[in-house]
C-alpha cells in the first residue's frame, strides 16, 4: 500500500487535525489488527488471488473500509508492505 508516513515532517497540519489523525491511528492499531501507519492513503495494490480473497469479504462500503481491508489481510495471512 502507498503511505504518506515518510512525509511526516514535511506536511503542515493544524494541531486539531494532528490530534484527530494520531487518535484514529491509535484506535486502528488497537482494534484494526494492523501495523500500517497510513491506512487512509488511497493507493493499494493486490495480486488477483489476494484481491479476490480479501474483497469478497469486505462489508464496509464507505469511510474506513481501508481499515477493514487491511484487517482482513492480516486475518487471512495476506502480506502487506507499506511503501
């Protein structure tokens, strides 16, 4: 998956937005069963077999479906690399 985490020092955010972002990331790490730092980055790439296996089980269709996809990958043993 794509990640903007390596740009942390370069991005300018308000304190409020930073607190929300860090809070969401903490909740995801606790409940989402993933170590990925940037779950909301839109770029995700799958091989055909893994994509079918994971997306067949996705239930969320809107906001935060990314977290479900990454959690399913972890649960199903699909390797995730953050680049």
